[in-house]
C-alpha cells in the first residue's frame, strides 16, 4: 500500500540532502565548464540548465565525466527535476 506521508517525508529528506551540496556541486560544474577540456560542453550545458531552471542535456555526454563528476552532474539534474528547489539567485 502506498503511504503518501512517508513518500513526502522521504522526498523532503532527499531535497535537504541535495541542497547541502548544491552550491559546491554547481561551482564544480562551473569550474569544469570554464576549462578547455573534453567535458567543458556537457558541464556548461548543465550549468545553463540549472541557472535557467530549464533546458535540455544530452545524457549520453555524461559518459565523458569521471565517476565523481558524474555523481555531481546527476545530483544537479535531480535538483533540476524540481526547479522550485533552485534558489533564484542562481538564475541568469
């Protein structure tokens, strides 16, 4: 049986976890986007989507990221699934 209250609590807990690393994760993606490397494009796309609270990311490009940076990218993508979580000060 589906427990809506438990689901809400779990969602709030996950959102809190994501927001603990949000600023660091976004800065890491910005830093990678600013470098002239093979991953700059996907990182710039992720940053643009977060800042505009919308956009399209070529998910197959995530394979170019190492494990740690892919985890950061996926956390940011998860935050983008709920745009209201993104503070307005991060918008363009």
